[in-house]
């Protein structure tokens, strides 16, 4: 290795270390600003159960079928995803629970994976297109408000993004180095162990291989299908004794969830029980990606087209991005919770943005007299400022972000879009305000998610005298800015911020486990406190006034 190559390698290594270190450093602070999502109580408790199971492995009973199924079992209405994210959370929980507190220690695996993901994005783009494209791609992904915020939450999204992308890199590299075939298979198994979506990974991988490596694809493909399932089953102790029936049950409730749960979506002013119209995913990409990143993405598509799809990494990004958009267009595909169900698409969107901005700069540089380093510095500064401003003006409410094309959060609200959905807007500061507003021994209900008030108390946020209670049996009620159950008759009455309001409750409420009829009751509520973003309410605390 000559001196120039060594210097280049050292510079890129330092940039990768800086990217990883900077994200992890800020995450220690910023992840405390994002409130728990309503999936995290389940995952957090699972991770604690894993921790105690590992601590008691010396006891023969720990390996019994009953204990393994109790600790690691999956079920639709409880913990319906495989083990890997919770196992990773168990590791960070065990290592840092005394230093950081139990909940934040559990969460730490997510920002670690996102920092590693950004490092891999830089590595991939630098090897394929050069340092400028790599910096653009890393900024384009790292500053996406929704992806950045998801990276601070201990759920499945960041883990799927990381292991999906890692498998892509290892699988494509295995055509040049056969020794990587087993690693690609292991990585695929890890993606499978995040959530059901990981099972679909071979489809875009083999499509890319059929285009660029058709004559050599047998062994890498065989490695995926032989090694991946083995890794999946090793990580699923509940399936060790009955792998076929366990897998069949998991696939059944993953593929037919629309018949068993109702997770409504508000999209362009209409409610949908499970699946929005086919154009939901492309529309959401257009309105939840900062405009400057969208511009780079569009330039990347054009550059790929003008090169007649001859660049394998660019075509790979197109295939994987398109794959996620297309599966979200399928009939009965779940479309709830903003863009989180297709978060990995944005990894490849960001790569294409780097590819497009690099190609455009090369074309401009041939036509104007300006030093390339100045052009690159200017574009990087514009990208960082444009995307960074969009992130910082909404954080920590990044999951609520909408871009300039729809008029921000307030514009999205006027057009009937979901402005919040996952309880993350209720953070520790919000609960402190709730503590201040509530009288002693108040009964508090969280509308549509009764577990959240209990979880706030478990975390030590909620005053000990405040009693978490079920919906409709409350003195005070906390709710998000919209209620997404279209049959809940009082939902639209709560959109305005009136000091006092009356509403009627009457069935039916569509509930995940059945059909609940409520007796007719008229209540008067008084608004006590609320939080807004871009003049749009995020959460509201009411007091029942007619006891």
C-alpha cells in the first residue's frame, strides 16, 4: 500500500469514526427527549425477562419448554416480533442499567445500530462513488427527521434498517469474495430475527443478482437459504422443540394481521382500518423527506437512468427502495404509523441522493470555473443546513415531521394527515407537567393505550399517588392529538382546543380483541394542559368536570 492510499484510507477511517462517535455522543442526550412509544413497554419487559432467564441458565428449569415459551414466545396481541432487538436491548441493559437507568440502558442498542448504519452507508458510498457522494449519502440518511427519531427508540425499526443493509453489503460482496457467503447468510438470519419483513430480503437480493451476477448466483443464494433459517431458529428458544409449528404460527399472524387487529390510519382526511390507498407509500415519501434530500434522490434516479442502469450499487439502491414501496402498495398491506413500516427504504433513498448530488456536481464542474473543493463544500453545507434545519425545528417530535411540500406539520394537519401516532410526544418533561396539573390521588387514563400511564409510573416519572386507570373510568384523561378509531364517536370533537367541551360516547369502539359497546353517557371535560408543534396539538390533558 503506497503513501497516498494509506492517507486516503486513514482519512476515510477517521470520518467513519467521527460519524459513529458523533451520533452516539448526541444520542446519550437526545434519546432522553423522545417519549416511550406504545410498543416499548412490551419490548422493555421482554428484555428484562431475557436478562433474568440468562442469569438463571444454571437452573435446568430455565430450558424447559414452558419457561422458554413463557419468556420468548410470540403472540399477536402481546409481543408479536422475534427476539433479536430485545436480545440486543438485553445486552445494553445488562451493561449500562446502573450507569444510565434501566429504560435508557435498554434503548441504547438502537442508537448504536444507527451509528453503525451511518458508518456502513459512508463505507458503501465511498467505495462505490467517492468521498463526496459518501458524505452526501450519510447526511441525507442521518438527518432524516423520522429516521433519526426512530433511531432513539427501542423498537424494531433501526434494527431492521441495519441488518437489512448489512446483508445487502455482505451478499453483494460475496460475489467477489466467497468467504463472505456464510456471513451474508448469518446476517440474513439476523434480519429474519428482527421482524417478519426480514423474511422478504432474498427477493430484492436475488433480483439484483439476476441482473448483474446471474451465472454466479447459486452459491450466495444457497448460503442465504441454508444459513439464514438456522440462525433464526437458534435465536428463537420458544421454537426449539417445535420449529415447524412455531414458524407456521408466526407466519400466520404476520401474514393475516388485517383480519385480527384494527390499527386505523388517517390519510388525506379519511380513516382506513388497516390499509390506506395504494399510493400511500410514495405520497408519504414525498411529504416526509426534506425537500433538499428529495432533490438529491431525484437526481440519483436520473443519473441511474442516463447511465442505462449500469452502476450496480445504484441499481441495488433502486431495487431495494422500490421493493419497500411496492410491498406497501400491495392489497391489505399495513400502512399505519406513518413511514416506520418501510423505514429501510429511506436508507437507499439517501444513498441515491448521494449518488445524484455527486453526478450533478461533476456535470456542473465541467461547465463553470470554480475549484471542485469549493463546489463540494458549498453543496455539503447546503445539504447539512437544509436537512438539519428541518430536523432541529421539530425535534424531539421527529416522528411528526412533514416537509415544505405539504406546508409542514400545520399544512399536513389541514389536509387531514396523522400528526402523531405512537405516544413518543409524551416525554419525561410532559409527564412532569401532568404531575403538576393533577391533584392528589387523581385517576388518569391514556386514551386507547391504558398501559402507558402505568409505564410512566414504573419509570418513576408519574407521581406515586396518581392511579392509572382504564378508559372511561377516570378523573383525568390524556390523549394524543387525534384519535384514530373512526367509530369512536367523540374523536372529531376533540380536535379544537376549547377550554371546556361536551361530548357523547356511544358504541361501537373497534377494539383489537373484539367489539365493545358503551352505554350512552354525556361528559364535560376541561382542558388542563397541552403541547403543540407548528400550532398543531400533540397531546392534551383533560379533567372530567361533571362528577
